[in-house]
């Protein structure tokens, strides 16, 4: 072998070894699990949203984030697929959020921290096993191959090795998630996850690639959409019941359903940065939380009651209607359908005042007359007591005379005309 050719050949062999080693590491996830880590060998189909939660606020008491801890979020899918990817948010963080290990798996049993056998996948970000989410920013993972069923629980786990500032969270998950000390992101058992938590942290979305899905419908609103009084762990929000209809009813569009409800949310005014139950107003977060979501085709808007209840109150139904029309205008610019809801009864609730109900009924009259949205769903009619229309029907009342029971949430989903979720969008209001 000549001295000129030898070093060149050796360099080439060395490069080949590096490439093979990298491929082996990527294929195994670096921890023995089968993980394509960003490679998506099933490109057929389209990306749609299967789950989401709105980034609500900075979690009180989490000034250093969750350094040295693994957070295992439990989330429920609305539609299935053959590949998946996630979105992480540091929207309310004041420092970069380092994530050195992130995984995705199917839960071995509903609501549990253990992973189903053979489903653990290590996530990568632009081909790298770790990522730093900038303060105020978001990141998406690379896709991983995984057969994701509809109506199944997923485990999305992140590990942060160092302090990162306040955690971005969603406080009213109505679903237990889990915390563990140390890097336990790749654990398939739930043994290390000894702390339960009612919050979702950092995770704001899961998408799947599906050959059957036609798109995504986003529901944006307040505590009624958040499902604050639905049975915890049962997935009985009205959006869950809607997802079941979209999966099973003949002629229904095969859409994933994304829930972007925030308890205490308003249409026109933003909440406090650290408030656990207000969040940015719908007009402020519309683009981020609804119009730009993966595969979105239609948006269902349920909002307005908190604008009546909370100071400063908005008691002009025309100003509320104009805020709702602005939602429609922005959606039309994206070619999206908007279905708006009537405001539901709250007679008997401590916040009830006759003048507030007068504003509600006046706004509902505008909505029903087609002066606000192109299409509407009559949640008021679906929930109210026929004998006392200013109040919820007793079977639909959770007990606080404002928020629905599980039966009420089901009635809301059944009131949605699925035909309104697809078709052409009118060019002008």
C-alpha cells in the first residue's frame, strides 16, 4: 500500500465507522430501546393533532423548574397513527429549559406510569438526543415510529438536568401525571414515579401521522372546554365525547380533536402571568393555540362567561360580539371554519346577577341570528332546564350551577353538528 493512498483509505474507513456507529445509536435510542429517533420510515398519510393542552401560566413555586427530576405526563389520544411527535413549551420560563432526555411510550394501563412492552421510544430534536428550549419558546421533536391507537393513554417524559426558571404548566388536567427523582425518562416500569401530580408541565401537543385522518378540529375556550368538573381520569370532557363521535359516526370527518380550554379564560382580557386559572385571552392566544395547530380544519369557540363575571366586566354584548367576529376574521384568513357557541346558563351560581344574564341572552340572540359566527352550536339549549331556562338542567349540573356534569359534557358534544366542521369557508362576514 502506497503512503499516499493508505491515509486516505484509513480516513474513509474511520468516517464509515462513525456513520455506522451513529446509525446504531440512533436506531437503539442509546439505551437499548428500538427508536428511530427522528427517522420516519412511514411517510404515507398526513400529520394531525391528537392531543394538546394550552400553556396557561408559570407554575407558582417553581422558580427553578424541575432540575434533576423526570416528569411523566399522561395524555389521552383522540385519533391514532403510525408515527408521533411532541411539542414542548417554555412560554412562561425566564431561563432556557434544558431537556437532556425525552421519551414517548404507550401506557401499560390507563392512567398508569408504566409503559407497554416494546413501545418506549427515545425522542430526538433535529437529530440530537437533547434540546434546550429558549425562554418564551417552543420546540418540536423529530417523529418516531409508533403505532398509536385512538383513545389510548400516552406517556411523554422529560428530564431536565439543571434549573430552568418557572415551569410552563396547565393546572387543571383532570388527569394524574407523575414525577420521579433522577433521569428516569427511559424507565418502562412506573416504580420510580412515586409522586402523582394533577398538572401537565411543558408538554403542549402530540401529533400523529395517519393515513385515515382528514385533519384536526381545535376547541378553544374556558373552563367548560377545559372540563374542570369532569370526572378525573375518565376523559369525559366534551371534547373527548366529540372525538368519539368523529371516530365512529358514519359520514363524520375523521378529525383529531385538540382541547385548548383554559379555566377562567376570557375573550377580551389577558390574565396574570402567574394566575393559575386565567391565561392569555382567546384573542391573544388564538394564532398560537388554534389557527396554527397541526392539520387544523375547523375551530369551535366556547368563550364569554368570564368576561361577564370578572372585573373589569364587559357588559356590552356588541363589544363581545365584535371580539368573536375578530376570531372569525382571523380564521378566514387561514381558510378555516369557525363554529361559535352560545353562552350557557348560570342561574344559582354565586356570580349570577340578573343584569349579567340579560347580557348573556342578548349575545346569544346575536349568535343565533347569524350576526357573529357563520355557524353556531347551541350549548345553551343543550344544557338548560326547559322549565327554568336561566339554569342548567339538574342532570347536566355538576352542582355549582355553572359547570356541567359528565352528562352535561356529553350533551355538549352531541349538540355539535358534525357537518359544520367541514366544507368551504365564506370569504366575508
